[in-house]
C-alpha cells in the first residue's frame, strides 16, 4: 500500500434547512393561522482518529467532503430533519490545519478521538414564528444558515516515544524488528523503508512506542532523498536513538555520519536538535568496529554510546535500560494546541456601494444577499422588517453619505426602488 502522509481536502458542514411558510387548512376553518415549521440543522463535520489507518492515501482520490444539509420545514408546524454529521476517519497522529490561516484545527493524537471541526448551519424559522398580535398572517419564513467551505491540510506526524534515526542501511529496521514485534521490510539496499514503521518495545514491565524514521541523508533538510517527507515524523518523538554503522561496512565514516544527520535535524527545525539522543553503535560483530568505536567515543566524549549488534541481537539490554530511564525524565509526547473556527453564516460580511454612470446606486455584498434571501416582497410585515434592517445595518446611512437623495434609484440584486430619506 502506498504511504501518503500529506493531503489537502475541502470540507463543509451542512446548510440549515429553510423555514416553511404555510397556513393551517381544515374543513370548517376558513382562516387557519400560520403553521410553517422550522428547518432542520445541518450536519456537523467531524474528524475521527482511526487506530487501524496508517496512511492518508484515500484523500488523494476524494477531495470534497460535505455533511448533509438540514431538511426544510413542513406544514403543520413540522420541523425538518437535522442533517447527518459527516465523520472523516484519519490515522492517529494526523494534524488538521486550515490552509488560509495556518491554524491547527485538530490534533488527532489519540486513538478513537473525535473532534468537531465545523458546526452545521442553524435551520430557518417557519412563518409561525413571525406571527404577532398585530400581524397574524405572515407570509414569509426565514432561510436556513448557509455554511462556508474550507480547504484544510492533513499532515500525518507519527506518534512515538522513541525515534530511530540514521543514514540508510545502518540497521534501523533490523533493530526495530529485534526490539519489537514489528516486521518491517529489510534488505541490503538504501531506502528499503519508505514509510515510518512503529512497534512497541518493553523493558521491566514498561512499554514505549518505537519508530523507524526513514529517508535521512545529507541534504535531507533541503528535500534530498526522502528527507522532507519524513523529517516531520521526528517532531513528536520524545527522544532519539541515533543508529550508526560503527563497522563502516558501507564505506562511510561513522564519525562523519553522526554529524551529518544531526546537521540535517538542526536545519529542518532547531527543536529537533534539542531532542535527547542516545547512540546505538550497530554492527559490532563486523571487523573494524572496535577501532571505529574508539574513534567515535573520542570524537564525541559527551555522547552516550551503546555498542550493539542487530544481526546477533546482542547489547540491547543496556540500551533499553537507559531509554526507559531517560523517558521517565521527559514530558509526554508533543500535542498541538487546537483552534476553533468561527462559525460561518455562509455570507461574506459587509456590503459595498457603487454609483453607476446611469446614476443608480448599486448595493452588493453578503449583508445584502442575506437580507434578500430572508425577505418576501409580497408580505407587508416582511418588507417592514427589511426596511428596519437596512437602517440597523447602516445601509441607509451609507447611501446618504454617498450622496443619495429622495427619488434616486437604489438597486439591491434584482430589486430596484426609489430612495426616500
């Protein structure tokens, strides 16, 4: 299965259902009152951390995710059904980020966690809600609240206590298989591991999650090899076990290799350079390992080095003991602060006035669309409410400041009327 750890999708909560305008009809009842019901609420948009998922591959084939709209209201004061919520399943460790603002909307760092990103729009009121003692037969209703679409970026960051880092073919995957029940693909060529492998290691009745982080070579911070794709998976780890081929079997110098990888971590993020490290000097069963190990300890006297051999499963007891000791002193796995999106009405805020060459004042914008959608031009009460909202929202004052006088033509959408001051 292809490993994908980044994707962009468009999400939207359900629109609220429109309110209904109707009147009670019954035999022998000539003038029944208004009985239009309210619209149902739109469905919420929810993210769910699925422990059984390990990739964002599905989101490469589907880009748009929209929750169900609320149903319109019905006669006899019947409220429309609420829209069903849309649950989007993502792997544990996924970050949901708003593309426009960059804000983190959800950190799905725990299995089975649910997070509502967008709330469904409220349903509109039926005409029964607008009846008053002086106007008992309103012929208009309120539209449901429309919700806005958002583009979000999904980014998978592995959840692990300990990350195994190092150049290709130093034995990270073999070490993971020795210490845990994980069965990563292992072969004698570079980039065998194309996705982070996770396993659970145990020592003295203590368990912790171990991750094999692939793709690091010189230039990884600039995107060389698989660097950009997988450096992000180190950000959540509490500590690192830096694996070096102490035998130099790949015709490389382990002293230089250690410095190269640490340089790449610092370039990608200064925070990565601050993560505690232990060194697993692997392949001690091969010739020249003793000489290289002595040189390594001399070059890095302040680094804790543990000679191990993944091939013979030797030397790991001391390493595991020290890992558990260090973990006891460290804070929990990094969690990101979540931001709530402001509930959107689906209408842009504000309005705009322009005077055309024909002298007509054109008023446009989200405030105008909202007013027009909720006004019945054939209903006296609705039109009176429309006029009051023009004043309340500052539209009349703005027209007056633009130079509108009695008798000037004002155009709002498809409506046109004379200005009366």
